[in-house]
């Protein structure tokens, strides 16, 4: 029997985000928040009433305590989380920059989550889910987290459970660009839904033409749908059975772009779990992404069902 709607894995991060503009070392006031791309996705699913779980390892420290309590409060399943007193919990800091992508600084090398390996992969736990969501942030940490990512992708895909895959490129975490591209492309072959941003696709395969990008990844082996997030104006998609088109985004005034892609993934993949059409699911993805960028934390804008309906009713589209 299915016990979870969504399974994800990766590193939750404790976040200090600046409440004032300017370089981090000059900022006096910070807010704390729950962050980490996969944790943001789990949070988004929980807000929409789904049952998500994130598999990870946290340190027995204040950051770890904050993260586990915040995840429970959001309604994320935490029984796939291990603790260690040998390592610290990952953390990062984020500038306030309403005019573009904010600068960030990581404090995560050697963290508890980064010590996970295939030995921590519990097949039966993963196979309870209706969907797995993955990114390549965790994969980029080291050889062992990369191996964990392949094991999860291979096992879940062989079991016929759909996988949504947001590459979430973090070039600073990979050894080389070639390593990053090769692994994103190998992992994309296990994915049912591949969700790159247009700038990510350019880094990965050199084109900024959404149709070319979709064709490239469908030829590479993405199983069902490629959605290219083209920015505020929306997203372009192509399915293996030949549907394609652009779905217009929502007009908002962004405060912080971080978390937009995670919110898109939540809207899109939850739409498919709710049996929406591909276009309606992308529209929901656009709505979640647009709402998220109007909030400062990395997942504060993830809507409940009511907030989503209200946002879609009241917000103009491109
Ligand atoms: O997608 C948002 C994430 O980038 C943020 O929450 C922090 O996970 C994070 C990372 O590794 O950058």
C-alpha cells in the first residue's frame, strides 16, 4: 500500500537570510529559515496537502534541531532522517537582492548529510511513494552522495515510479563542468519529467532555444516530458507523444528568486499527481514559482490549496 505521495533525498540547510541589502559581512540583521532545494519541494507538497518525505542525515546540533522541528511543523515525514553527533548540519547565508539572483555562501563541506552513501539507501522506504523528486545538488557533494543518487534513480525508475528531475545546477559544488554535465545527462535518462531552467540548459547543452532543448533531452532518453522554464514569462514543454507549447507565467514583482524552480517543480508534479493535463500542471508550476519569488525565505511562498486558487484567480499573466 502506498504510504507516501512523494519521496525526495538531499541536504536540508539551515538558512540565515539578510534583512538588509549589501554584502553579507556588513549585514546586521538576519532571519533564520528552513532551506535546501529538496526540502523546499517537500515543504511545497506538504502545504498542498500531500504526504512528502525527505531522506537525509542531520547533525545533533541546533541547526539540526531547528530543521527537524520545522519539517515536522510543515507536515513532512521525518522517519527517513538519521542523526549523527560526529558531523554538523549544513548551513548557508543569503544576501537580500531584489534586483537579481542574490549572492549566497555555503557552510556545508563535511556536513552530516554529505556522509551519506548507498548503504543509507532503503529501497522499501523509497518504493512506497507515488513520485520521486531529485536534483543534482546532493549528487554534486561527493562520490558517495553521487552513488546514492544513481541508486535511488535506478531503483525507483525500475519500479515504474515516476521521477521528476530538476537539475538545480550548482557548478561550485562539482569538480569540473564536464563532470556536472555528464552526470546530469546520465541521470536525466531515469527521469520521467525533466525541468531545466533555460540558463541551465544553455550550460548543459549549449542552446537557448526551448524547442531544441526539449528535442535534445527527449532524444537523450527523458521518458515523458521536458519542461524548460524560460523565466518570468513562463515555460515551454514537449512530451514524448508529440504535444508541445508555451504556457504563460504570472506577472509579479520579485523580491528573491531563490526557490522559484523548487516551487515550479511542486506545482507541476503535484498537478500531474492530481491528474491535471500537462498544460494545467505547468500553469500551476508557473503560479507556484511566481508566488515564491515574492517572498524572502526559500519556501515561504509555497502556497496552500486556497492560496494557490486565490493567486491564480487574482494574478495577471504574460
Ligand atoms: O533551490 C533553492 C536552494 O538553492 C536553496 O534552498 C539552497 O539547497 C540549496 C542549495 O544547495 O543551494
